[in-house]
């Protein structure tokens, strides 16, 4: 149930702490923040279920030039779908000015009404609040006079206020958010001149029919597998491959890589300027792909409880296929990067106050990962693993289409 709104001077905040597991994956922070808000409103928000009904569990994107931004191209799509599937509505709000005050005034109105606000593009860290275009957080407090906000923390203080970041311009407080669905969007950072995006949540607005949601989710998953490329402009722009075509392109680009040894590999496989770093950037996302497909399998197994008996075997068969995909994606990821837990630990080092490249353990870890990719024999083995992954994904989609066909005429 909605918590109490507290006040202290010019500050107002909602006295509520999150119970959502932050360790899922930062590429899934948008789903975690939806779960935070739903939990706040008394909804039993299961991450696997939300990923399944929203399509998040079934998607995959790939940029031929390789970028860390790839996993987040669709995040606004799945966030809104997750809300709708839970009986809630979400409305994106922007300001047409560099002045942060109208945004903070809107957020204050929401907080005073006991409604937390979701903001993509800001993240709490040890040295305050930073602008992180791909990371989402729940704003549960605001101080309009000091231009500070409080971000929801897992089991921690509920009034941890800090100044807003200034973004790239360093002229005014702002944050960014990766998007492709907002009206007029032409880049990852949303419509031109519309910084500081924030999501206003209302609900519950309508009843939820889980059987209908499952049918819609499976049909959406089939469409996602055949999705056309996503085209974006400006920073991080270009054509993002989607679905099966994206995995095929990853395999093809890896097969086309040349060289043996780090120096020769870098010379023969040049990369573009920031934010593009080559195929090795995309290989990092295999860890996220494993988590998505694992969630897909879990969602389908949950879905069995909400469909008629004649449909359950089809869902079980699809779930098994996606478990296979998840396992192969993780195997391919760990072949280059080592154990996933070690990857998570090293990435946490990069989030400390020191820059990641200045941390010896961080630098050594990525040096070894790049050397594994540059080694011709190891790369050949990695290609074999990716081929198995592509084949498994195709088999899963084929089984998914069969399951979707079972609903026809029902």
C-alpha cells in the first residue's frame, strides 16, 4: 500500500524502501524499476513474469559497429508494456526548456500525491547522483529549492537526497534517457531539446486477464523474433539489427574477424569512434541474453497455470528450448569473459569513485577478455558456440510459433 509522505523544510519524500534485487542485471534496470513501483502499489511483481509479458525476455538487438548501448534501444517499449500488463498506465513527461524547475515541480506534485516517479538516465553512486543514459531509478523524494532528489534504495534510507547531475553540457542540471518510442525521438537521448524524461504512473486502471496476456505475449515474442531493424540518429545512431537477424549478423561479423594476437587483431579489425567499439562490445551482451532467455523459460512455466490443459505441453516445450538458448548464451559469454560472477564483481569495481581503467584488476580483466577474442584458435571455438546458440534460438522461435498457432481459433 502507498506509504506516508514526509516533509522536512523544502523536502518531500515517500517513506518507502525497495525490496527488488538489484543484482539481476543493469541492462534490466527498467524492468526492476517498474517492479519497484508496482510493489509499492501492492502488486506482486515477479521479474520473470514482467519480462515475459512485456517482450523483454524474448528480444535481442545488435549493432554492426558494436556498442554498449545496444541492450537499451527498446527499454521504453517493454517498460510501458510491463505496466499495461499489470493494469497500470504510464505517461512520459518532458520539458521544452533547459530549466529544471518545471520538471521538479511536476515531480513534487507526484510525490505530494504519494506517487513515485520513474526517471531513466540517473543513477545513485558512492559520489552522488550521476547521469547514466541507460540506467533507470525511482525518484521517491524531491527538494525543489535545492534542486535535489532522493532515489529509492534497496532496504536503505528513504530520504537520501543529493544534487542532480549536470549531464554533458555542465550548464544546467539534467539527465538523459535512451528511447526509441517517444514521439519525435531521433536518437538514444530522446526528442531534441527534451531532456530529463520521467514516467508518471497511474493505476490500477483496468482488470488483468492473465490468459489473454499470455496469448498476447507469445504473439509479441514471435513478432520480436522477426522484427525489422531499428534506425536511430545522432549519438549511438545507425541501424540496430533485431531478433534472429541480429544473431545471424553477430555470427557473420565474428566469422569475418581477422588476425591472431591482440596487435594484429586490432590492426585488421578497426573500430569506430565512441560509442562504438567493435564486435567485442556486443559479445558482452551475451550475458544479458542468457538472463533474458532464462526469464522467458521461467515465464512460460508460470504461464502454464493460467491456460487450459491442452495448451500446457506446448508451453513446456517452448520453455525447454529457451532454457537451452540461455545455457548456450552463458557458455559463449563465459568462454571469453570467464565466470559470470567474476564478471559482475569486476564490473562493480568499475562503478567505484576511481575510473575503471585506473583500477588494475579491472584493466587486467578486460585485457584477458580481449586477448581471448584476438586468439585465432579461441575465436574459432567461440564461433562454434555462437553457431550453436543461433541454431538453438531458431529452434526456440519455431517452437514458439507452434505454440502461438495452438491459440488460433480459441
